[in-house]
C-alpha cells in the first residue's frame, strides 16, 4: 500500500500538470493554495494545493473552491515536507533541559523541523521507554524518535574502564540493544571518540550492530577520529555496517585539523567504493566550519580510562599531569584546537558561566597569563578539573564542508538540540542549520539546488530510518509541512550571538496542527513519540 501511494504521488508531483481526482468530498481542516510543492524527492517543485484532514494529507492538486476550516494562500511560497533532524541532542541527561525545558522547540520550528531523532553519538537514556513515557505525558511541538547508544550501554554493563568486554558482558550488551529496539529505537548509535565507547574494539560494536540489524535498524557513528586518523575511522564505520548487516551512517561528517584538510575527497571515495560493492553507506552533516563538544575532546584517550575520578587523580600526579599536558598541546596544534587557543570558545561552563562566550586566549588574558599552547593546555585541565565545560572548536575547512554537502549520500542534520535564551553561548547550528543550507549555501552560493537541499532535509533522512509516512508530500502521508519563503530564508544565529531565530519560515504544521502560523508560534504541542516497531 505504501509503495502504491508513493508511486502515485511521485507521478503526480513530477508531472507538468498538477491535477487529480478528489479523494474525498468532506470538508478539509486545512487548505494550502497556490504554493510551489516540493515533494521531498530530489526534483524541482510544481504548483498546486494541499488539503489536510486531521493529521494526514488527503488531497494534492488544484483544490480551489474546496471547503476548508482554514484556508491559507501560500502563493509564491515553497510548501515542503517538515524537516527530519536525524542527529539531535534535544533530550539530555537533565530532564529539566532541552525538549523538556523548551517543549515548543521554537529554534527548530522556525527552521521547518518537525521531527527529531535523539540518542546520537553513543549516548541515550536507558531504558529509552522512560523518555517515551515522559514525552507522552508532556508532549513537545516536534515528533521524537531515538537511537540507542552503544556508549550508554557499555557504561552500564562494562563501566568506564579501558578493557575488552567479557563474553558475558557482551551478551548483556546485546540484550540491552534488543530491549531498546523492541521498545522502539531506530538503530544503534556510537561515539567511538568518547569514553567509554572509545574503549570498545570493532568486533564488539559489530556484535551489537547485528542485533539492531535484526530489527531493521541502522548504525550511525561519531567515528573514532575525524582528524589525523579519519580515513581509518571511515573504513571502520563502513566495516561495521558491512559485517553487521545493516545500513551505516557517518554522522556529522567533517575533516578536523589543518593537516588533514582536503581529505574529504578521500573519505567520500571510500564511501563510493563501499556503495559500489553493495554496502549501504550514508552521511549527515551540519553546515559550519566549527564543531562543539566537551573540552575533554582535546584529552588523550589514556587519560579517560576509569572515568572522572581516575582523570582527576592523574591531574593530581605531577608526572602524569605533564604527560597529559603534552598530549593536549599536541591536540591543540593539529586537531580540534585549530593551532590557536583563540579557536576554542567556551559554550557553557556550569561552574563558571562568566566565561561563556570567551575563547581560551581571552580567558588567559583576563587571568594575566601569557597566551600560549602550553598555558592553554593548563587552562583546559583547570576547567575540566573544576567540573568541565562544553566548547566550540574552529578547525574545519570550508572546502570540505561544501564537498561533503554536495555528495549524493549526504543529508543535513544539526548535531544540536532544543535551545532558548539562556546564559549559554551554544553553537549556532542549534538555531540555523537548515535555514543556512537553504539560504546561504543553496540560494546564495549555489552549492546545490534548493530542491536538493530540501530532499536532504526531508525524504532522505526519513527514508533512512523507514519513516515512510513523513518527510514527503504524498496523499496519506502525515501532515508535517513547512511553508517557506525561499527568497528570504536565512540563518541569523552567529557564534557571538547564537540565540537568534532563523528567518523565512511562515507556517509549520505537525501532525496536521499549526505550530507556526503567519510567523507566530501558536503554543500547540502536537508532537508524537515515534517507535520503530510501527514502521516494520
């Protein structure tokens, strides 16, 4: 039935004439007239109208004169499927933050995002049913799906130590994956650059991926390395998908550190070669030349063995502290430090929010210390010792961003979350990812057509996790729809002033209900929990 519906809609939306026999004569709840319809396919739009009843698209074509409770003239505007953010940190460890603090998700809604997928980078709540229950009790404006995190499972079963899992522990981890998949997870995520996931051998991840494969899940990975060893890490990600028997995705793909800039040509070649031999590989990306994560990303793996208490003990030991400092200096020089302390800006430091928004060079000057890689390493150890902070790292080249964006296997994802005005100074990807691709990269820079960008934000990520009733304009599809002025859409969030909403999205509907109408938030919270079992 789904296939027949898709064939009919594709034929309709790619034809020169947009006419169709009405599916029903009953009055519509919502009628959008005169818009340019982007089906979600990688294809130009066609003019037409869309009719909605309840939570579904029920009519597409020339629907003028059709009775409707709400009719909106969207002439000159793009009508697009609601965007699917396949890499979202909207659910955090603190249930008073993220999606639970700002359930209206205004920073996403104003970009046209209607569905988010959590549990990335190997980190997810366990059990995932707790999050499902919380969102069922307190819905958000956006739909929520999730992966289950390998790192979270390893931390639960094995702990924080750098050692292989025992056979018994591996079986327990496989059981955790099985429970999560049966509860509704859409696949297994990993963060092999982070502890404790980084302590896992490849075979361990493959064993867990095979469990997710049995439930039609995917594997999506923050790879072990995005800098000097990025080629090995891409090969490992491909291997896990190939031997695990499931689709595999390189998440937030980038090339970190000047010594490796330009190597997107090689990483994409590895993807193409894997695809040619039958491996189902895909990519997601955010459109910025800076990343954001914990300061400990600049710490060597050996220092994280045993967890935070062990790390603090190492920093208290003079010999180990010097070894740690030397390794951090090296990572500042060639990796995320961008060879300049000014390239590391504090996004959120809970133990001292007065330094939020300052870079390491600025903090050193305020402390009347010389700006050097060595002093920056000392400062990093001090900040982590006091409680740790998140930061923004400027160490990516623009040419690699564009090269990755153009690739046919790339989709767009924020690697952000749900944010609102606060003392934090987060990465602008939280507020601008999707609008930036549509406006800056597609319209202004002609990196890719806007219809291709829309495909990379809607149908491509939806299909990746089998959400075949979302990410598309089709009869019978869920009425997740955004109406956008493509001539005006643009990101306004910057690294210095991140809490600025994108411009250009006029209306947004989630499950047939208006959450943004004529540019104003309605306060309606119609988002739903999406479970993989409903799509198998």
